[in-house]
C-alpha cells in the first residue's frame, strides 16, 4: 500500500512537471514547474551560474518555495529546520574532494585507491554531485542545537537530538516534493545512509534523466581533481552503478 502511494505521489509530481501546470497535492502545496526545461551540461555538472534564491541557503526558485512551505509548517509543531548545505558548484566540490584526498593520502597514509574509496563513502566526485543541481540540501533541526558534527547518523537515530525531526520528515517531507536520497534500505550500495539529505523530486528527476541521457558520467575522464588518474573506466562504471544510481528508487526517472 505504501509503495503504491509513493508511486502515485511521484507520478503526480512528474506529470505536473511534464505539462507545466500546477499540481495540488493533499496538503494544498502548489507545485509551479517549468515545462520540458532543458538543462545545459554546465548546469548538470556544476559549472554554470544558475539563478538561485533562499534564506541562508541557495536553491532553485521552485525548490526554495517548496522548502519554505515545509519550514513554515515544521515550525508550527516546534521544529526549526536549518539548511547546512545546499547548492555547491564544481569548484566547491573540488575543494572538498582535494582536501580529503590530501588528508587521507598524506596524514592517514592511505594509498590513492583506498583514499578514493574512503572519500566516496559520503562525498561525490566533482561533476557528479546532486548538490550541483540546486535541488538538494542537508538539513537539521536548529531548535535542538547544532553540535560540532551535525551531519552524523547518530543524531538522527533513536535517542539522537534530531530523531523527532527525522520522524516528522519521514511522515511529511514527500507532501512538499522532498525525498530522502541515500536511504538506509538494506542492500543499498554506494554512498552511506544520509538521513539529512533531501532532494526536490519534480526538478531533480528531470535533471537526473538528462544527466543520464547525455552520458555525463564519463566527463570524469577529463577531471582535474587529485587522484584523477586512478578513475579508470572500470571505476567509473562501478561508481555510476553503485553511487549515482543506487539511491532512493522514487528519485530514479
């Protein structure tokens, strides 16, 4: 029954995006989406300068409007949602990658191959990040404070400071078009569980579809990141299958 409901929600949102009209869901959220929008290679790989808005974050307009509605409703029941990370361009993601590669190879003395495997437990290769799209964000409940390591699974598990907020998101986020990306589904590969990372389905699904159709995963071959010489075709194929594609199936176009 739950799977049927989720399919209905996804299909309804995508139908709204396809025809360019407003879609009213059960809680009267109004999805205003563009029809058949074409995204450039630079937009899909974080090298463009898209129009972004937001209060202490940067997201595409439609995503930001839906998120502001979610935040407003969450505040009514005692939460204080705060976005810790939203849009990241290619250069930003490259800094994250290069810093981790340097740390893992020089400080922890890992081989380049092992360093890369450790990085992709949580961090994407620049040019492949969903954060490039302006549809994804990491969020916590500032009402409970922000510890030094807020994006840690333990805070969202039973007994954690964000557990109640996570339960509310589980029950309500999809009503606003937001879906958890890296779930704790048994057997899922790739990036580890991220209970803080949500994606705006109506736009993210279309961007993912275009990314796949343009075969942009192979842009990794031209990468200027540290350790790029170790990203051979076999690695890229496994990364695409396990990290890029093995996500919440509701977000697969």
